[in-house]
């Protein structure tokens, strides 16, 4: 968003508003957070130096200037859409670079298994991982999308819930006779102050739990193979906590075919397997 009256994205959102009659309905139809939608329209009005929308208690209506802007912009927007479609249709084989960010744990246990078949089918797609335990800024042009655990608070981003991750309290079966086994904890665990070991890496805790050093709350995906093999058991039958998995990306009118293919493939895998 550059604040000029020629911003195609803002004019498109104005068209959504004209066709839906309210900010809430228009934002939903456009797939944009309501606060972000409203901010785009306000910036467009500011850049035009005029009111484009009449805001009434139960509905909205474009002013005569807003209607004129849409009428004049329609041919240009259609031409832009036709250009994008022609470029996409001309791609006999999907190709290009896709940049995604997530945690090393999610990349190993969820992203890699999900995307391996896609990469084998589309060898001209180049995938770049930015793996970090900290949340990366998506508002620049470097990263196409992220896979994140937990709710997304940034209203400038679009979040699509595609799965869940569950955490159970795990221990070694050799600790079955111990009434109060030592507690091992992740660095943000509420029980960390009373834990005998605190770690910022869940894989370290898993190794210690396997060795019989104590019990710890760990993600199911990390311990599933150990549980199946009998190396770990659930100390309690129900999950201690459950978090949503979100596909997160910045608002963009156009996404390359390779980005859409990777994102949709990851979403389908997680919807079916988490």
C-alpha cells in the first residue's frame, strides 16, 4: 500500500464494498481482516482527498466520486487481471521460488512430509526454508507464507487455520513405579519454576524423557513413533494443551502459481493428518 490514488488493491476492495453493501460483508468476501479492509479504504480516501463511501448505521453506499472512480478504474483492473491470467496460463509447468518460514520442528515432522510429493511432481519449483523458533516478519517481500502455532494477532496478515497440534504429558514406561517423577519443562511452560530441567528445545526434553530422567509435556508429532514402539507412554490420557496450526501470509492480490500450489498442498496434508 503506497498511499497513492492509483493503488489497484485498494480500488479492488472499494469494488467489494460496492457489491456487498457493508464493510463486514465486503471484508469477508475479499478474505481480508475487517480492520485491514477499513484501513485500506481510509487510506484511499485520504489519497484522493475526498469521501468515497457514505457510512450509514446499517449499510454503506459509494458517493458519486466513489462510483466514478470504480467506473473509470474498471477497464484498467480488468486488463491487469487478463494479463495475470495470460501469464499463469502460459506456464506449461509450474515453476519458481517459494519462500516459507516455520520452526525446525514443524518443518521436520509436518512440512517436509507434506511437500516431498509436490516437489517430486514439480521439479522446477525451488523451495527456500527460513527456519527459526522466533516469529519472522512477513510484511516484507522476502517470505511468501509461514506455518505458525497458535493464534495470529497481527490484523495486517491473513491467517488460515489448517490443523492442530496436541501436547501430552509423556514419560518412560520405566518410571511406572515412581509416584512423583521429576518434571522437565519447556522454557515457556507454567511449571518451569519447579522443573528439574528447563530447555528451549523440545527435542532435548524428549531425549531426557526417553532416558528416564523425568516427565515432560511434549508435542504428539515428536513422540508418536516412540509411543508406538513402547519407548514412551502418556502420563495422562487427555492432551495437556492444544494449539491451532495456521497458514499465515501477507495480503497480496496476486500469488504466483508455485506459491499457491505449495500452500494449498501443505494445507491439504495438515487438514487430513492433524
